[in-house]
C-alpha cells in the first residue's frame, strides 16, 4: 500500500494539467473524430482552485422546500454564484431527481442534468461526478436535456473516452475503477476494462450485491476470469463459492487454474516474509473444501506437506504426503441412522455431499457405492472437529447386491489429529465390491465425528 499511495500522490500532482471532457469554461466542445466516431476532442479547463460556497448559498439549500419552482429559483441563484462549490450543485441535482418522480414534464431531470454538468465544469477532476453523468446518459429519461451543448447523446457516444479520462484522473478511486471498468467492457475495450476491474477487486473492501454476477455475465469467454479477478486470498474464496454454485462447466474449468494460482501466490507471500505461516495454512484448508477439481485438491495437498514440514507437524505431513499422489474416487454416499441390522439392511437413504451426518452415534452407518472401473485403495474419514471416537468401534462391510453383507478385515487403521480435525485412514484387505458400509458398532451417542457427507467420507485410489 505505500507504493499505491505514492503513485496516487504523483498522479494527483498532474491533475491540474489534464484536459476535461467538458471543454473550456466558455463552452463545450465534443467532436467525434476517430475512425469509430466515439472519441472526444477535449479542450482545456480553468485550473483555478474553487472556493467553498458562501454561507448564504448553504442556508438556501438547507431551507429549500419541496416545490420544483422553489428548487429552480434556488438552483439559478447557485448557478450564478461563482463561489458555489460542485458539492452544493450535486446536492441540488440529487433533490431535483427526487422531485422528478412527480414531474411529468421532465423539467426536474433536465435541471438535475444542468446542475451536474456545471458541477463538473467547476470541479473537472472529480471522476465520480463525470461517471454520474455518463451513467445518466444512457437513460431515456434524460434524452431531451441540454446544458450548454453537453447532451446525454454526446456523452453516451464517447463513453470509452469518458471512462478512460476518469481512470487517468482518479486511478485508485474505488467507485471510478468499478464504474469506468464496466463502461470500458461495454464499449469493447476488454483489456483496459478488465485491468481497471482487477485493480478494483484487489483493493475494494466491499462489493455491491450482485456485482459478481454482473461481471460474470459480461465475460466474453470464461478465460477472462483470470484477467478479471486477482488470484489471491480472500478473493478466491468469495469467487469460488459463487462459481461453484452456478455450476457452469466453462467457468469451473477456469476456476481450477484460478485456484492453483491463488495457492501459489499465497505460498510466495510466505517466502517473501509478507504472510505468517499459520495464515497460509488457514487459507489452504479454507480452499480445500472448495476445490474445483481433484487437480486443485492434489495441489493443495502438496502445499500442505510443505506447510506441515515448516510448522513441524509430522502427522499432517504424513497424511497429506500419502494422499497427494492419489486420485479421488467418485462415490455416492448413504446414511443409515440406527442401523441395528447391519448385515441385512440395504443402502437406501442416499444423501447429498452437503448433508450433515454423525458417524459415532447409536449404530449409525455411513455407506457408499463405488462405480465399476474404479480402483480404490483407501477410505479417508474426516471430522469437522477433533473427535474422541475409537477407530476400533468401526466395522467395515461389503456387498455385491446391496442385500447380503459380509465383514471385511481392515489391515490398517491410522488416526491423524491435524489442525483441530481428526482424520482416519482405513485400508481394506480387499476391494472389488460396489457396495460398502462403515458401521459404528456401539449404542453410545457421542456425536463427535460429524461433518458434511462429502467431507466425512472420501475414497482414494490409483
């Protein structure tokens, strides 16, 4: 951020010399001069510092009534006052737009337009004000308005130049970056628009509701996501949640690369000494449950091996070193609470990955179906929090028809307590069957080994 502030200060020093798209103080010159017919011929502006408005003008605004006639009279007085500030002109413009709700003649809106144009003429470096005009230029309600030659049509015809001027004038103003970036995208200037929005999404602490969806719908191709959103935390978490909820195949494919870049950037921040190691670990676990693909999961596993090596956690290093090269086997999960006839009951209550299940409670069973052609090796159980469940209380059963079940020997039961979670890795003596049950063979109701079904039970293989 120190570099950002220094750059902004340098930009601010040059503002007085920049031409305004509203032209010189004596009039407005807007000329279509490019091949596309949408550029502005920007004249010079007066560079004098404007004084604050007099107490008399401020008093007039404060005591203003609700009638359009009163507003018009006061506005004319303020427009004629050379010391009135752009802030007071904008206040009057806002009030005019409120009165426009009951004005069928359109006079209130055109008064608002004239006030905003004059406000910008008095403060030509105010990029948000310029963009306010640009936003209104696209509305049919303002189409008949004219302020000394500045019309909505003339602004709308040069939105790209207006947006670029605003960005040059206020390169680190959040609202300017957001609005101007969208305008540039709409006018076909993809590279400039994506760059502005990337900067906005890097530094903005709050994003307007629905803005992510607006940006996603404006992408010309899913690959533009990599230019739009900075590959870093916490942005990757917010955007992963949104894209995963949409289920768009193209975006999901790009999300894999986006998440991998974010993991790499976080790791580099640790090496540069810019990020505490424990924060990096928290980030990895937060993204692990949102992995867009098994490729991302494997990438995070390898990074967790490095993380646990640096933090001195042997259990974590061993767990993720063993899982990283394996592939996750797709399964369908079932949950049978109180499965007291475990060798006879069929798996019928199939659940979604988001369903909350408890394994260590009154003869509960978590079952799964393995598709034909899969090559499973190990079963990995994960609790949401540290669990007190004894691994020996679990019974593993298999079936070829989901009717008759037989117990299978488990050759390895390993427990890993990692980052306030408990992991159990089970290695069956044999595989080769489609239906499987993990059964808690106890009447106790502990409820310490709980999680979403998709996290509680996973199968990995070659």
